[in-house]
C-alpha cells in the first residue's frame, strides 16, 4: 500500500519532467531550424549578389569592348569632322591635325564613359572576389590606353606634316594599326589583345560547369573541385 502511494505521488513529478524535456527539445529544435534557415538565406543572398555583380561586370566589359571597336572604325565619315573644316586639299597641317583631334576626341568619349562604368562594377567585384579580377580588368584598361596613345600620336604626326612617321615608319605603322582596325580582323594585334582580355574576365567570373564540379570523396565528406578563380569558396556537404 505504501508502494502504491509512492507511485501516485511521483507520477505528476514524472509527467512534469517529461513536459520540461519536451519543451526543451522543442526550443532546441526551433533554434536549430532558425540557424539553418538563416545560413541557407545567407548563402542564397550571397549567391544572388555574386550573380548580379558578375552580370553587371560582364555587361560593362562588353560595353567597353564595343566602344573600343566603334572608336577604331577604319572609315572616318565626313560628318565626323568639324562643320568648319575645309576640304583636305585646302586644309593646312594644323587644320588637319585639329580636325583629326576633333574626330578622335568624339570617338574616345564613349570609351571613357564605358571605362568609368566598368570601374564602378570592378569595385563591387573586387570586394567579393579579391584583387585577381582587378588585374584582369586593368589589362583591358591598358589596351584602351594604348588606343588613346595611338590616336594622340597620329594627331601629332599630322601637325608635323607626317614627318614623325616618316622618321620611324615601323612606329607609324603600329600606331595606325592600333588606332584603326575592322571588327573582324583577327590579324590585328590590338583586336586580339582586347579579345583575350575580355575572355580572361569571362573566365574569372563565369559559373562552373558540371564537368568542372568534379566530385571526389575524402573520408566522410564529399568535396568538389575548386571553382574557377573568382569563386573562392568550395561546395562542401
């Protein structure tokens, strides 16, 4: 009888203890779910951010490429010259130089604007992926600078009545091929440099393909091969 009374008195205590355990487990489960949800949200947000940065960077890169191609068009239309420019036969060396400078300045302006836009997106990309992406875009910027130097050299040569390029014909030929080239000319040195620079930026930010995500087992963890440069983290589970 005493044993039965003992059981009766301890049953509520047991029920209370079980309730406390269940409540504690529920709280722990809620906390775990919250942490996991926050991590998943953080990864998703970072993925969206990287995608947007990569997309904007490539759009800006392609814009620089296109503006460079436009500025190097071999044919200079009559409408590109100043309205008060006389016919070439009647123009003095100074007038020819000023007119050509006018043409090049107008052609360069869209390139300058495109480079400024690119710089904005490079800063965002560099904040995510480090200095490697800066090095790649600096190459494209350097090739734009080569174009600008070539334009300035041609204007200077015009002002000197062609004497500069007569003195150094190889230099004159190089400046002309740098300043002007058709879009599809794969023999043109600057065309190839620009193409390679754009490809390098693409490789830096392009998402990995299925073949690149080569799965390999290391103990109880499954790791994937490193992503292309620009995506520093590994996918691990």
